[in-house]
């Protein structure tokens, strides 16, 4: 009964969160179209690229076959960039499961992807490396074999480049190991070294340097796991424990931190199981990535933070709606409850897909579902709304609301019935859209696959 009440409470909170004004603030978890885990953020050219693990929808234990990528420039709206790598990237690896926690780093115009995989026909886990010319991939295997062999708890790689140009790769559960990487980032130099781990270290290390300090954040003291950290004066330690960043929570058996600075703000990524519990009271390995902003103490230490809540971080800058915005740019998505017996049950109403051309779009749009885009700046006013759509079935509509899913209505687009896969742009008049608001795109029409949706754009009123 307690678990059912917890599930109901979480689902109610999720729905309430999406139905009420959010201002320019993120919602947790930050991705709702898939289960995501093991966040690995990378800041590059003014964009945050978030590489994630991916729990399959039907997972009970760990069922992970590819990695996903999301990006943001405001920390509130996240754009699905598809799958930059999968187990198929490493043909020598076991293909049915094992795409565990990754990390990506940029060097010399290339992007290097490190992840644990299993060797085909064996239970061992190794660390693989792949390389790409762009953050979104596709990544390719440059060496055709493991970078780190099946020893020493070879999971959860984390990588950083020191000021002198030397790169270090750390990993490990339940111990922690490192090796130096050569300039090519795909080969090692020197021995694999086991370090004296912090007393509460368990797994999921996140290694980085900030100012004069070296940091090692990690999942601490299983199970459940919190997030702890240690600091050092050198990239190889010794690592001095500094206590918890976040205490463990009984509702979340695992943890995995990712920490970045972005546009003068500091952020901690992690995950919880709230969307899983919104669907079932049973604990499954279906995780959802979360986000919290924090400030370092004057001495460089990290403050102790409360457990994840439903509210995310403040938006850095509003969205410009007068340029094309990818439809898969989402702050929150769900369905509006209507079942009498379960009016508050959360369920995703749209999903995202990557076509053969690599293009990501919104698809399988269900009746009474919606997408929230946080903090859209309409300025002095919009006159029309344009959307790129395809495979339109029946007579669906996109109704545009401000601030809430049932907030002021500023326009409705009714795409023409045409099941062609070719993308086409359709438009509708807009009135009353001025200033900064959360934008809700509400989909109606009956059915579970109304149309495909690639991108949208508002057009300003004359003279604005």
C-alpha cells in the first residue's frame, strides 16, 4: 500500500507540475521521452551536450543497447540529438546488452567516446573507445578492440585533460584505477594504477579540474547510493574525501554524477526513478536524469545538496521563437489525464525517432498529449505559427497555449490530412503572444499517431 501511495503521489506531482505555470524554470527529470541514465555532460562551443545511457522501456534489470545525446543552451529545454553510438559501434562486443555509462571529451578537433561494453561470448566488461568529427557523431571504433582490458572493474570511465596536456582515464567498481592516455586519446602509456579510494567510494567516478583543485565525484556507499566527492592537489591523488554532495535516498538504488560549469553557473547531473514509479510501484532499472544548480564554497568545496525534487534550474536565456526550433526541443511532455479511474497517471504522449537520414523528429503523437517549451520570448508580438509536418492522419490540431496546458490560447494549426512522408510547412494565425511565456503545444485528434513533427517557428507581427 505504501508503494502504491508513493506511485500515486509522484504521478500527481508530475501532472500538477506540467499543468501549472513554470516560468522560465526546468522540470525534473529533464528527459521524459525515454528512460535515461549515467549523465555525461560536455560543454563545447557554447552548447551543453549531454551523453546518456538508455534503459529500454521494458527493462526490469539493466537492459541497455545504445547511448543517447541531448543538447541545450538554456538548461531548461533539451533537444534530442538521437543516438551517437550503440553496441553496433563495437562489432566485437556483445550486442544484446551492456551499453553502460559513457563519457565524451574533445581534443584536437575530434571527439572521443569512452564506454564499458562486454566482450562477445564472455561476461567480462572492458572499456572501449570511439571517435567522431562532431559531438553528435556518428562515432566509429578506431582500434577494433578494447582500450582497457577485462580486469580491474572496468566500468564507468571518466576522462579529463590536465593543463599540461596530459589526459587521464579513471574508472572502476568497487576500486578506482587510472591510466595515462597518449595524445591520440586511443592508446595508453605507462601502467594501470590502482589508487587509494575514498572510504565511501563505490562506482561512477567523475574526474575534472577546476581552478587549482582536482575533483573526483562518485556514487557512494551502495545501496542505495548517494553522491560523494574527494579532492586532490594532483591529477593522480592522493584523494581526500570531502563528504557527501547528496545523501542516498531509498527510492533510488543507484547514482552517477556529472558536473560542469556553463555560462558562469555550476551544475550537478544525476538520476532518479520517478518516471518509473509514476508508472508502477515496482522498482525497475528505468532511470531518469535530473539536474541541480549549485555554488562552490570559497575554498572550492561543494555544498551538501538536498535530494532531487521536481523543480529544475533557472533558465539562462529565453528561446527565440522567430528562428526554426526543432520539435524535439522539450522542457516537458506528457498526456493530459482523462481516464476516470486513473486521471492522474503520467504517461508520455509523444516520442522521438531518428530517421535513416539521421534526422530526429517527434512522432507517435497521441491525442491529448502536449510539449512544453520553457521561456519563449515573443517580444512585441507574433502574427503566425509555422510547423513542418508529415504523415498527417485524420484531422489533428496543434493548439498553442501560454504558461499552462490550459492557459490563454493564442492560435490553432490544423494540418491537412496527407499521409505522405515528405515534410511540408503549414501555418496558422496567432494573436496575443507577446513577452516571455512558457509555450504549450497541445495535440488533439483521436488516436495514437496523429502526425510526425519536425520543427516549428513563429513569425513576428508587422513592425514588431
